[in-house]
C-alpha cells in the first residue's frame, strides 16, 4: 500500500513564533544557529539564548545543540561555559575559507575527521599527519581528498594546516532521519563525524515521510552545503534490522546487488566438466576435510593429508578457486573489487560475492567435488617443508568439521579422521613454535560471541575461546600465505614482478616510549632499541601476564603501539608474524586481495607476467581502505549490540576495569559484557585531569590508571550514538577482573 506523504505545516521556526514552546531538537538547532549567526554578540551562554528565544526548553537541551555546533567548528567553548562564535570574520592568519592566494606549497591527502570536528590529513608527501582545526576545514568532510597548506609547526605536536581545496568528495550517499519543513526537508545523518545535514527538495523525497530512516544520494554541493534525493526508504528509526543496515550503508557497503551482477552469477555453470577436471591435479581420492565456525556457510579452505612413499607427509591447503568463476572486467569482478571484503556483523554477513558463488559454487561443501587453487607441501619427520607445489586442483571434501567438533576429536583421540587431525596438529604446533622462535609476537586478542533471540535481541555476551582446532587451521593458512609470497619474491629477483604483499611495519616509537614508561611503573621492563628486542619483550610480557594479573592490562596497550597491516606492492615484511614475505592467498571468497594474488600467481607459474605497478598499488590502497571500513562496521555492530544488551540495566552497578584515559575522562570496560563507557572528569569530585598518557590525577592527589579495577553505575545509554555514560561508585575491596582487557577484535585469523 502506498504511503501518504505527511506534509507538515511547520516551517523553520522564528523566535517570535516559538514563544513559550518546548521545541524538538531539530527545530531548536535551526533556531539557535540562526540566532547566533544574526546576533551582534559573539559570545553566548545557554541561559542568554533561552531568554532571547523565549522558549520553554531547559539548559541541557540548549547545551546539546551548542555542543553540536562546537563539533562542527562553528563555535568554541571556554572553561566558563561561554560559547564563542567562530564564524565571525577572523584575522588573515586563520581565514575561514582559505584560498591558494598565499603562494605557499600545498599537499594532497585524505581527511581523517575526529568527533570534535577537527581532523588530521594523512598524506604521503609529508612524514607526519597534519592537524586541521575545525575552523580551517573549509567544508571538507571525513575521507575527502583535499589540498592543504601548512600554517605552522606546533612545538612537540603535529604540524597544523588548513584546507585550500576539496579535490574529491568521499561521501556520495548518507543514511539518516528525514525531517520535514514547509518548503523542503533535511536528512540528519546518523554518523557523528558527518557534520552537515542534507537538504532534500520536496519533489525528491520518493515516498518517504517525516521521521523515516532514508538513504539520500548527494547530487550537488553549494557553498559546502549538500543537497540530494532520497534513493531508499528504510522505514521508521530505531529497529534492530534498520540499525544493522545503517551500519553497512554508512560504511560504504551496498545492501543489494546490481542487476548485471545477479544476471552474471545466475549464468555460471553449476557442474564441473570432465574437460575442466583434466586440466587440474586430482586430489579427489586423498583424505580432505574442512574446519570452520559452526555457523559458516562459505567454506573457502580445506586440508588434505597423506603419507608419501618416502615416509614424508603431504599436506594440501586447498582454497576455493574464485578466479575461475570471477573473470577480470566482468560485472562480478567490478562489484567484488568495489566491496573488496565481506563484512561480518554480529548477526549477519554482507558478502563480497553473491550467494550463488560464496555459499554454492565456490564453497567447499562436504561430500561434493570442488575446484580449488592449492598450495601443497611435503613435510619431513622433523616438520620441515622440503618441497612445495602451487596450482589448480579438484578435490572431494570427505567431512565438514566445526571447530568444536574438531576440538573434541583432538582432545579425546577418537572420532572421524582422528589420526589425520592428530598428525596435522603435531605439524602445526612445530610450525608455530618455529614462528615464535623467529620473533613472531604471541599476543592473542579476545573475540566476542553474541547469543541472540529470534528477533535479534541480545541475550548473552561471552568471549570465544581459541583452542588447538582454531590454531591448527591458522598455522597452515599462514604457511600457505608465506610460501606464495616467498615464491613471488624469488621470481622478482632478476626484475620486479609487482605483487600484492601484506605488510606490517615496526611499532610507532612515540607510542612505544610512552608504553615503556608505563610498563616500568608496573615493574615490567620493555627493551625497545631494536625490532628484535621489542618482539622479545612483547613475548616475555605475554608469558608474564599469565601469572601476574596486573600485567594483563599491558597487552592491549602493546597492541596499540603497533602499525596497521596493509596491502602494498612495496614489501617491507610482516613484523608481527616475523615473516620476510607475506601475502593473503587463503580467503578469496571474502577478500579481493586473495583473488588478485591467485591471478598473478597463476600467470607467473605459466611464464612471466607483470602488472602495471602503479595501477596495482592503487588497487592495494583501495582494498586496504575497504578493509578498514569493514573493521569499523564490525566494531559498530558490536557496540550497538552491547548497548542494546545494557539499555535495560541503566542504574545498575557493575565491576569494570579502566581501559583508557583521555582529556575529558576515563573509559571503563565492564567485566561481563566488555562494553566500554565514559566517566567524564566534570562529573567526578576532586578536579580530575589527564596527568600522563595512561593516568588521571586530581587536586587532592587521588589517581586512576589503566588497568585499575573500579565499581561503576550505568548513568545513561544513547542508542543513537551507541555511547554509555558511567559514574564511579566505589573502588574499595574489589575482586580482580577475570580475562583480558579488550583489544581490537579479529575474525577467522587467516
């Protein structure tokens, strides 16, 4: 049934028409902004605005609006709670709308915006990121490609700059809530780092009505203000389903497949021809099985094992042959590259490939023949790899294990393929031991598991336990990834063959120095003179933390000192794994990087093939960017489900551990749910402030530091912002928190 559009009579209100009224947030925001812009007074307090506008809203309502304007860089606030208008004319040294007239050199980079409205520009042309205050953003938004010039170097801090040109807008679609006015509507974005509303003309609303959650496509930018059209109506705000969809769309992932992609996947042949089998190495008679999460549907890897005549063991790492089905230049390939990764939210997967491929043709399902690209290793009795082979294969999967099923067989020594699993586990442990001996870092991070009801509501949250079955698969995937990269590096010795390596740089020395200082305060010495010393120190810490409760808090802090792994054609090795060469080969169903690796490897097994390096590097950068977006979406879904789980527990007390200290307050992670909330300094008696990177102190000498156990009460939960406000209750006589402090979550570990 077609919706009836509800045209409301409310135009943007003026103060004279709102006398004595308590206005909703969106109307109050417009009123306050207009009053400040039109007024002669450059400084305002909330009470002055209430008096001027003659409204019935309380001080807290007006402060909420003012804080939003602070985040947009339109206002600043001083220690007395006075809000100053930053949009008044400024001296020429800090122009509101910068231009290139200064003649200074400019640099290109990407905006990384903070919640406050300021940003950092990440550029390859400078050694450091450049800080951009909110007043110097020039209308640029998160992820925009911009041109900047430097203003000054702030002593001991990053250089400061201003945006002089917006080269390319990153945001093309915005999801938010539709608000009606008399002559137009606006979409208020859900994301806090989008500091603008999108104006929508009345003839561009599709069938959306006031209050609907919608997707709006930006069609025009004028004076740094966007306008657009509604392209998808999602319905009323607040439901679980819509929030999960919003997370995906806000991070740039499509919910639907283009028609041409569906059509191409529909036409793919379902059977495997004898002609195709004849081109491949045949593993169908060799014992082969998969080990995956119990809920998995896309089985992208399998292991085979057999004993050779010389007594050595042959282990095959068989990977779904996605590149056989997804050919360069097709609609399938273009969409897979655009997405670049599957996204794993708490209750769903947004796949990189359509279900026909991810769950059917490419999935290595039990008791079925499948096409694979394989890495096959001959391993001697000392567990050394003595030979390796790569190429296209056909397999028959004899069994499908869940991790839990495989673990039961490993522990009991009985069950399907018990001898094969035992032998694989023995080899895996030897490979793992050597990797750690070579300097790989042993930190493990916790992964949360959510139990939800039929409506998607969270019933329970707990930490997954990683056992031998998980580690076995991980070790063989790491082996295959390393050996593929090593082969391609060897082929590049005479002349470079551009290839997508997975690299991980050494830790950031500034962060590492702060971490070393804090670790020393807890009685643990970190040596940081060389990369080898750092990895040894981290591994000593991992061992020591098993015995000393207080040292467990250092592990996530150590992880935060490390660089992020990325894809690039410029190999520098993988520091965390202690590999000279590394790539991603083992998950092409869910990672486009692996599809590229399969194609380039196959071409160079048949001869010599060189991709254009600059083009391949650009593709690597895109894939790395999409990987970060997927990680953000996954964290947001976890955060939402944690807040959903706790929203009925406001006012209740919990035990937690201090997980972070910032300029405005203390973050505390609750023990059971691992949800994190903020205790603001302004709500803590005693005048607390940040005294060191991991410590808060007060005028009375009281201190709080990361890892300290505290009792807190949930004060407020904002489901829209997915934020939790806490307040301190008591810190005496607390029992230690079991488990580890939360660190960034990871997926399957391949």
